C-alpha cells in the first residue's frame, strides 16, 4: 500500500465523551457528509443509571467504566476503523489506549481546557497521563497544543470551534416568536467571575433591553435580585430555541472565558452564522479574524460596550450591514464544521502514514 492510500481515512469510529449534540453527533454527520463512513460509540450508555452513574462518571471508576473499555475494544476489533477518535477521553487510561492502538489509529479531541485549572484534576486523572500515548490529539485552544507537546504528545494539533451549517443559519420568525424571543441584546453563556456582570449591569442601567441565558442557578446567585428580574430568567436554551433567540435579537454579545484562557468561543461563529450582529470582547485572535467596524464590533470595557451598543441600536443600516458582512466572513472564511473536519482528516491521514496504522 502506497502512502497516498495509507493517508486516506475512509472510516472513523467516534467514542462519545461529551453530552451535547453539537459535539460528537455533529462530527459524525459532517464526516459522513464528506464521504467518510463514521459511526458513534455512545460511552455514556454503559455507565449505571441515575445517581450511581453520575458517581461513576465523576470518579471514573466502577463497573460502567469497565464496560466502556470492554465494549469499545470489542467494537474496534470487529469494525477495524481507519481511525478511532476518543472525544475528550476522560474514561480511558494509558492501558486501554495501548490495547486500542493494536487495532487502529487512536486520536483524541478536547473542547475544554484540561490544563487550565486544578479544580478538574479528578476529571483529567486518566487523560493527562495517557495523552502522550495517543497517536495524536487535537485541541480547541492553541495554548493546549503547546502544553500537550511539553507533556510528550508530539502530534498535538489545533481544531478550532465552528458553526454547524444545518443548525446555525438565520430564522424567519413569526410575530409570536419575535414577541417571545425578541430583545435588543442577547447573551447566551455561563456566568464567570470577570467583567461580564459589570457589562450586563451597565447595559441594563442604560435601559438597554438585555436577555441572558445559560444557567439559571449560577446567574441568579451572582446577579442582584432586581437585575435578575430585569434580564433573566437565565435558563439554558437548547437546540432550536437558541437559534430562534439569536434570530430575534439585534446584537449578540460574546464574552471569552478567562478561566479557560479563551481567545474565541463557539459563539464567535454561531452568532454571525445566524445572521446576528456580533459584539465581542476584543482579543488578538478576534482582531485578526474579523475587521472591526466592518464584520464585527469589539469592546474591552463596560463603558465601550455601552457606547457601541447604543450607537448601533440607533443605526440599523450600519448594524445590518455589519451583521451581513460577519456572516459572509464565517461562511467564506472556512469556519464551518465541514471545513474544520477536512483539515482534521488531512492531519489524521498524515499521522496514519507516520505510524503505519
């Protein structure tokens, strides 16, 4: 078999480690769209039900974890995919990685920051020691690539987040939907101890209509009761309701997580893909990717945010022009999931040649 044939990835098995459909199920669909036969191994189904299962998944031990290892190994032996992708990989120790490598190329991907905080060391107690033993591993953040290389994973690489074309597009809303979801500024995301509370408070004090979503329990705890009543209830927006809310707003806020050391987020691409004006925290990556004032707007403080929001709420033509240009940027800039996975397939194919899998 020549190197070209070895490089071609024709079949992939993805072992599920996250829970939302925007992760592994979306990768399965996108890879199949690209002509790669891809199937999903749902690791979660093998842990115990209810509280015991949550304990197993937290402690990463118990009969359910052993079942995951046994069932995945059996499926890999039977299916012999060109590549096994362990999404996040929390369940898998060095020993099981070594067993799986006997039958296929073993790679991983992580959308969180496994190096960023000791608060998750229990969660990453298998992943970090096993990381050098994968054939290769992709990360959401460039800083994690460098950290993995220092840990001994020489085939560490980057796959940026993306918008999902069959989910993230502008909706045409009826009057009832517009009334239910409509607002001037929307933020859908988690609470964090950074400037986001100050920014949201400043917007509300200037009588700007803000709606916040993303975790009622935490937002209620960290916002004053009057402010929460004004901008909440901050419940999660699953699936289609999230896209309806984006389509009904005028400006979409994007904060970056300092806890995760982010320069961008998934919303960086979802907001403009849904046709919404993007107002994002200014970072070097954002400034290199979007033309400020033409494809998106940036802010570094609450005062700058309020000033720009007020300007664009009173200048609809400029706001819509930037929203349209932002959508064109993410579409033609290759920030969709299919484009990301084309790059992923090329790198994984190179690894397959290097390791002669």
